[in-house]
């Protein structure tokens, strides 16, 4: 005697139905269907062996981290054993990473090691960490002296990226977003960096059309070049309402011992808050802070415990 079809309102993911034969669903008792469905969910429903975006990313990260530990060169078998992964999986990951330069392959050893791209990423992070360690206390004190928002910027190619800021406590204030990037041709922070780059780099940076953010944004290349010459002469840059209307900024570059710009720090304020005659005094404070950052970077030691020295030097600049 044929049995009536089983009702299909079972509370299980529909995907599991593909694992159970249709005739079982149509003819088996309800209890048998439930048992088979539960069995398939436990055995295949979680798909733990199938690669998902999350698991693949995790495996790639694990391979990179494993290459960074212990011996420099490692083979596929050793990595697979250490990570409890299949050799085919590890080999596929290594081939992909080698294509992007994150790992390198030695055909004679038949082993892999971290590649130039991985070392470049580590160098960028190390440089940024050093700049943050040296610059963050300086912009904090600069903010106390001026009462305005202060920022720390790192140069990345022909762009600048905000890596830290100390917001003003005033109710109406300028604020930026850490992580935002802008071309070096825009704003005091960028132009203070651009002015100290080699001529060829300046030419390349200015070959990119300058975006007009506001009606007062300077986009004429000849005018920008004249401004860069003035920045090199006096050591600081200032702009007003060029990226954000009614805002102004005074910035000084942070240079390495060879005079190459690593970044800059700045004071950002409402354009009506300081008179033009006050700008040079604020610029002296900004330059004093940048010189402290440069000395800390040159020494390449931790900044801890140096805040009093920063304060005394910047206050000395304020008194001049």
C-alpha cells in the first residue's frame, strides 16, 4: 500500500534536500525522513570541508604567518604538516601568493620564503608606527598650545594619508577622518610635503590634474610651483578655503636626515579665528613640533617620557 507524500514543511534548510533521494521524501515514514535529514545535516550540512571565503582567507593568513616564523625557507610538506592542511591546498595558496610577490620560490631548494611584497608591507607598517610614535605626542601638545585641531600625515607616493589627529575642544572646529587620502597638490599638509620632493617627483605629482574642491582652490600649476618655492624658503605652508570652505591650515614637513619628506603635521582652524598677522607665530609652533618629530625619528628610540622636552621646546618657540 502506497504511503501518502510526506509534508514538506520540515524545519531544515532546503539545501539538504539534495542529499536525500526523492523517493525517500515521497515514500518514507515521517520519522525516517527526519532521521535522514538530521544525519545529512550533521555529516554534510555544515560543509566544513568546502572552502568558504572566510576559511580561504584564514588559510592564506596562516601560510604567511608560518613563513614568518622559524627558518626562512620552508617546503610545502613542512607547511602542510605544521598547519594541518592538505599539500594541494598549501601548494595552491603558495602559487597564488608567489604571483603577487608576497612569497618567493627557490627552485633548487624547492622551498618558499616571504617575498619582496611582504617585506615592503612590513616596512610601510614599521615606518608608520615610528611616525605615529614620534608624532602623536607632538600634535597633542601643539593642540594644547593653539586650542585647534592638529593632524599628522604620512606621505604615500604622490598622496598623503591622515594617520592621527587631536580634535579641538571648541564647539565649532575643524575635523578630519583618519585614513582619508588626498593628492599632495591639495592643502597645506600636502604642499608642505610636495615642496621638498625631488624635482622629478614634483613634475609627476603636478602632471595629474588638480581637482577644484572650492571656488578658491588653486589649480594652476604655475601658481602651485610658485607656492612650493615659497614653502621651501620659509619651511611651512598655509592654505585657506582650498579644500573645505571657511577652513585654514598651517603645516610643516617632517623630513628624514637626508631631507626627504616622510609626512607633515598641521594646525587646522576656522579661517576667521586667527588674523593674518598671527599666522607666522602659529607656523613657528608647527615647525618646532616637526623638528622634535624629526629628532625622535633620527634617534629611532621610543618616545616615552619625552613629552616634557617637547613641551619646553615648543613653548620656547612660542615666546620668540
